[in-house]
C-alpha cells in the first residue's frame, strides 16, 4: 500500500497548503520513543518541536502509558454535568497546589482554543453579572496567537491566520506587543523598564472602561516567532488591569508546565492572572484536554438560584475526560518525582550555549533568544539592519525540508527556526539536533 498516496486521497492536513504536499508528501510515523519518532520506512527523526509543543516528557512514556491503560480498563468517559470521577477531582487537587495563587476553580474542555473561548465568555458574563454591562470588549497584543476558533481568532492578531475571516470576527482593541529583538526604544530585554508598556497605558486610558478582559501569552509570543519579553511587563499589566477593573487572562497553553523554566510563565512575575488557560503540556501531549482556571471571585458571580439565570451554560461533550485526567496526573507525578523542571534548567544552559557556539556568529542569525528550553533562531537577510528575509522566499521552509532529510523536525515560524524539545531531552540528542540544524542552514544559506 502506498500510504502517502492514500493519505493525500483523504486527509486535509492542518495549517498546510495541500499543494506543498506534492513535493513534500506527508511523513507517515509509525512509532515514538523519547524525543525520537520513526517512520514506516524505519527512518528516525528528532522531534525538536515536541509534536507542536505538546509532548512534554517524550513519546511513549511508560508511566503515562500505564496511567491511561489502567484508566481505560476502568472508565473511558462519563457525562461531566452532575457526574464526576476521582481522576478529575485528584487532578484539580494537585493543580491547585501548583497554579498561581488565587486560581481555585477548574472548567474543563478539550483543546486550547476551546479553553480560550471559555475564558472570553467567562470574563464577559462576569462583567455582565456584576453590573458592568458597558464592559463588552477585549484587549490583546499585536502578533498574539490564541487558537483558531472564531473567538480565539478575534483576540489573535496574526494576519496569516485571521485576515480572511475579519468580517466574521469581533472587534478587539490591539496593543502593540513588546518587540525586544527590534525594540523601537533601543533597549534590551534583560535590563529595560518596559518602555513599550506605555502603549498599554494609552490603550487602557482610552478603552479600559469598555473592556471586559485582556488576554496575553505571558513572556512568550509563540506563533509570532517565539518572541520573548520580560516578566516586568506582566507585573505592570496586572496593576493596570486592577486599576481599570479589567480581567487579566493568561493564555499559558504554550508556556505552562515548565516550558519557560518555571511551572507557569506567570511564576516569573510573581503575580496571578484572574483566568488562566492551559492545554498542550497538560497531558504530556497524549490526550486532547484543556482547562480554564479562575478565582473564587469570578466563580461566585455565577453562583445563584437557578432561576436568576446566572449559570455558565458552557459545555463540551468531552469535558473532564478521565483518560486525559489520568494522563495529566501521571505528568504531574513525573514532573515531581523525577525533578524534571530542575533538570531541564541545567539542560537549558547547555542547549543555549551549544546553539550559540554553533550559530551565534552566522551571517544570517540575528539573534538566538531563549527561555527555558525554548530557543529561537531569528534568520535575517542582514543582521546589522535586522532586515528579515522576504517571506515569499520561504527560507525557513526550505531549511525545514532539508532538516527533514537529515532526520530533524524543525518546523519553523516564517524565518524563525526554533527548538522547543520535550523537557527530558539529553545532551547527545541536543548535539545531534544542533548538528543537523547547522548542516541544513549551511546547505540552504551558504
Ligand atoms: C496552541 C495554542 C493555542 C490553541 O490550542 P489548540 O489546542 O491548538 O486549539 C492557544 N494559545 C496558545 C498560546 C497556543 O500555543
């Protein structure tokens, strides 16, 4: 059987121009182990992008496998309205101890975009039910990404995903995001005072009154090209949201579970959001699950006699799926018992050092920015002026295709190549990945 041909006969792949598959047919993966994937012809790939950022602890982790199989043989799923199960309860008990202070109530869904939709509706309804009916708008940062459904796209600002759908989207207030690589104030992210925050102050002054919530990707704007900005920005934003009674929504879908070196990105800032969305790493990349977590204060605004009509009438069929909860419990066990985040801290120093040594002085590498194990290589046509390559040249994509030949999955964001590996990656795989990456860059650019 020609599986690639059969695939293309039926499958419309996500986020792809399907015509590209004529030249680069889908790679049919048979198995995974740790940071490695193997295709049906036996070729090995290093999964340096954690299978779209969700694989947290490697593929085919025996502890997670066992947790899911045990659960599978007990209860696969049950309606979550009026019914519950111990995996969900235990998971919330455990998460309550590790999420930023004050987040106490857990609303389950099954993907990141759904968790974002839930957060927007929750914030809107909270304002409505606390007498702030003028607060109907949302604020977000430019170049932000929060998922692909209509609400999530509305607070997303990347034209690549949202432009066509503009007539379908709600009107949002956009604030220029920090752009530390090309800082318009000539500052450096390591020691600046977030001069760019004045854009947020201006927006709040103008629109704060009519704004229900502000959603943000804390410290790392992932889809924008792994753009990294300082924790001070979050601190300032917390204070500004308090001043204007705006609900602060943290989209920790990409940053949660140790990706930035701490359990959650907000932990770097020492402040808490009012609502937090988590998904991706939550189940270690095993099961589709997401949670929107909020405070007692917000929860209580929905708590009333039924006929008052204040309930949050939001649901997903697969809310609280027991297989997902069991996987997530296993993930928390492993993070804890194997001291994964502490160990990843050390690996991160090695990874960044090695990448910097290998590519830091390359004529087309503008910057190698990093947070936790995430390292982003910004390719520029000219590193002095920081002029990017014309996106039509698809330089990143060409390097991606080369890297695939060499057995490295380096799926880029435009002209930004990045490493966002499972937290358990070890030095020898890092060395191999860097070698393959460097070779691919040389073959395309030199
Ligand atoms: C991936 C992602 C989402 C969307 O999650 P899906 O599960 O793909 O719907 C939202 N926000 C951020 C920051 C993400 O990285």
